[in-house]
């Protein structure tokens, strides 16, 4: 089979890239393949589905903020129901952590991020289930930090990631793009720039380029191959000597639905939704999300140090991570979780760029890699898709949704020039 542009991966990044490539190159044949049976069934489906613009690094902020504007355009302008709700992203912080973040918060404000801050008393009124100080020996032994401040990103909230992936697929098909599911790429095809027709090509002394992929349905030749295979990208790229600047790491999510959590779910005053904002707990590597559709609370464990790197095709959640671990600290902050057990759980993998946490869009001969989104691929998907299309067109600057610009090479590998993210809790 032959196409002009082959996109490997029908997650949000592959589909967004394919949409922008096809929109800008209507005459080219754009084909997306995925090893799963439908759009967004990799880590897109496993994500917490949060969009946020709380970044101090200009590149991270532009990628996220412009994508959020575009998500609302997709829903309100193009008519896709993405279940968008701007209900905020709240960091609960001790005084010491808040002091350490003053610089990055100021930086975010200067960039244009709308941030609201709360003091302990306000948080206690708005979240009556929250315990903000402990003062007992056990809490001290556990190292639990008091909650003295709240920092809320206003332009943040949740999106239905399944609806997002389906809407991108639908836009692509409307533009005349093609998708082929249940199709696995086993490797990239490397060919010499000038074929000599001699056995053993390509030789080390020949210029080589990626010329498509071997798949379980046969060879797919392409002039340009976009590798958007998420955490699996390292399998395809590592085999041809390309470093995707990321390593996969598991993250586990738990779901709770219990009347004892009802008041917490409906925390008032943070947004027009009168629902718990996406909430990061101080120091215990746990976040909570109110799921508006099902009335449940999701809990994610952001354990990083101590959690091993490594690609897993089917990562499994460890139920003991909640019951023998997170639970002890969680019930001290939120006693309403006492005796409450998860009704569901799953695990996915994030592609972590530990160095600067900014995603990567990097060309190599015959291909473009997009990924290394470090847990923020949903929130940056449109901007990254536009960057892929700009790199394909050989443009130096990417016009993001809403008319802001980003230097394409700045998020590449060879000429990478992004600041490290400093808003880290
Ligand atoms: C638990 C968890 C919570 C998260 N929460 C958030 C969040 O709240 N907000 C946010 O912005 N981000 C979040 N993320 C990160 C987000 O899910 C990812 O950044 C995003 O989904 C990456 O999209 P992708 O298209 O690169 O990857 P994927 O969605 O994984 O898509 C890659 C696709 O490539 C396909 N593929 C791989 N290899 C091959 C092959 N050889 N042949 C054919 N097909 C192949 C896979 O089947 C897959 O469908 C979270 C991630 C996890 C794990």
C-alpha cells in the first residue's frame, strides 16, 4: 500500500496531527493506522481527561492555552459534545510550598494565566470535608503538611477524552483522511536516498530515510511517516536509532462512588459548576477529580520517585496501592473517605520527558515524531498537531489556534530551546 503521509497511532496526538496535515494538504493521501480497534484506545482513553494551562514555561503555556481555546471551538463552533467543564484545577499547598512557588506563580500571571488564590479559612468554608491542620504525633510522623493556601487555575477543567478522539477522527474523515484499525506497525522501513538496487541496502555510507512501516497487514510505503505511537514510540524509534526523549511510566487511577463523598464532590464556590475542582493534595502525590457525568470521584496517584520506568503493553492497577498506602494519608485530609473503597480502577502509562517536561515534535529524514507529552497530551493536542503540520511544510513558526506563534524547532530535538518547567509541586 502507498500513501503520502502515514500516521502511526490514533491517539489524540496522531489524530490531531493527521487532521492538520490533511487540512493543509488536501490533495495528499493521509492514512492513520492503530493496533487497537478504534480511536483513542491507548493512553488517551486512560487519562484523567483534564485540561490545564498552569505552566510557567512559555512553550508549555502556549501549547496548552491555545489547545484549550481550540477545544471550546470544537465544542461550541463545530458542534461536538466534548463534555467540557471549566471547573478549575486546585493545588492545596502548605505555607512552605506556596512560598517556593511564588516566583513561578508570578511568572504564570505575567504570561496571562488566570490564577485565584485562597487562604486556609476560605478553603475550610468551601470544602468542609477538608482537614487543614493536624497537630498530632501521628501526622507529624507521617510528614503530613498543613493546608495553608489554595492556588486555582481558572481556565482549567475536564474533557471527555473518548468524545475528543472520536471528534478528531470524524473531522479527519470529513476532510478525506483515512483510518485503518487493528493494524500494527512492527517496524519502520529504512531506505537509501538513492536506491542502487543492490542487496543489503541501505549501506552505512548511503543517506537513509524512513519510507513507511512494516505492518501485520503488509508493507505501507509513505513519503512521510508520523510516529505518534505514544509510549510505544520507543519501540519503533529505538529500533532505528532515534531517541524519543521520553520513558514510559505507569500511573494508576481509582474511582469512588459513595454517598459519604457527596458533599466533597459538590464543593461550592470554585466555579459555576459547584463541583470539586481537580484537586492536588499537598505533598502526598494524590489528586482528586469530580466526574460530572457519573457523580463519582476519581483519584490519581502521581507517585514518581520510586515508580520504575518501563514500557508495559497492558499495565495493571495495584489495588493495594490504595488500601495499604494512599488511604492512610488520604483519610487524614478527607475523613469522608473513611471505609470507602474504589468501585473501579485502571492503569495507563505516561511518556515522561524528565528533562524539561515539554513535549517533542522532531523531524528525522522521512519522518516526524510527536510525543513525550509528560502527562499533558490531551491538554496540548491541538497545538502539537499544528506543529507537526508546520514541520511537514518546512515552516519555522507554527501558528497556534487563536493566532499566537511558536518557533517549531524550539520543541524539536536538534535545536531545542525551551525553558524547563518551574511550576512543579
Ligand atoms: C493515568 C493517566 C492520566 C492522565 N491524565 C491526563 C490529563 O488529565 N490530561 C492530559 O493532558 N494528559 C493526561 N495523561 C496523558 C495523556 O493520556 C497522553 O499524553 C495522551 O493520551 C498521549 O496521546 P498519544 O496520542 O501520544 O498516545 P496514545 O493515546 O497512547 O496513542 C498512541 C496510539 O498509538 C498506537 N500504537 C502504538 N504502537 C503502535 C504500533 N506499533 N502500530 C500501530 N499502532 C500503534 C496505540 O494503539 C495508541 O492508540 C494521562 C495519562 C495517564 C496514563
